[in-house]
C-alpha cells in the first residue's frame, strides 16, 4: 500500500511508519518542521514538509496522488492552547479530508480521542474542553462525507510501555483505560488491511484479544 500520514513526526505516526515500511509499504509523512525530516526518514517514511495550519487544499492534495489511504495522526499536542486545538485537531483534519477527496483518495483513518463529541468535563479546564470539542467536530465532518471510506479510532490513555499485542477494540463505549502507542500503531496497520471495516467509530484499549483477532471480529460481525 501507499499511505500518507498527517502529523508524521508524532509518536504513533513514527511507530506506524516503521511497521508499514518494514513490510514493504510506501509511507509519506507530512511534517510541519523540516528539522523532523531525519526522524521520519529513519522510521522508513518519506518526509514531506507541509504546514497543515497554513497550506491550502490544492497544496495538500498535491502530496496525495497514488495514495491508498490517509492516516490523520496530527494533533496540537501538550502545551498548546485552545486556539491550536481548533486549528490542528479540527481544521487540519477537515483540510486533509478535503484534500483526500480532491486527490481521489478514499481511505481515511482518523486517530481521535475517547470522549470526542461528548459534553466535556468542566473540571478539566478550557483547553481540554477545546480539545474534546475539536475532536468531536472533526469526527462529525468525516461522518458527513460520502466520498471517503472513513474510519475513526479512539484510543484510551496512551502509554509508551512495550506492546502487548492484545487489545479491546469495539464501538463505544467500552470503558476507560490505557493502550500502548505500539499497540495503536499495530491496530491501524490491521485496519488499513481490513478495507471492509469502514464508516465506523471504534474505541481502543489494551485487553485480552490478539490484534489480528480483534480486527477479524469486526469483519465478521455482519456490519
């Protein structure tokens, strides 16, 4: 496959690039900072400098020809304010989806967050509220698109622990908990291969089911 990852220098994105490249797929990682190109290249992806907060749809679409799918792994990240939660977590996702449609790329996997679209916990502050609202709005934008075979993945609290290879993957809600970034990347690889699992919103935690079996169960559930 040929996969384009938005937010190509992120922790999940670099892990995903390695897994895809190791099995022979072509990977392009869109990055904002040219200084990150070496890390992306070391992970097996081709770095493409493209600032999703400044680029237009034609520029972004120009980086997508030949791709089988886009993985939206971008995010404003820790330390960013409420404004950037909107410009990255929502607006950049909308831009990538527009560009995918323009370039004729149907596959679109969005890494979102548990609780997206739900009323935010007022005790967690303004920035968290902006983040949850932005993620929810990005999800709703995808759900309205008939031209994309979208898939929304909502991981739990992310950790850098070693991969377990075992997950709980199902439509929400499945409760709260943790999931390793390595396991998130492995699930995305399996979901990219499962082209018949699309137009669904899935929660993801570490659990008891091997990744391949968890994805196979989605393929066989009659949906």
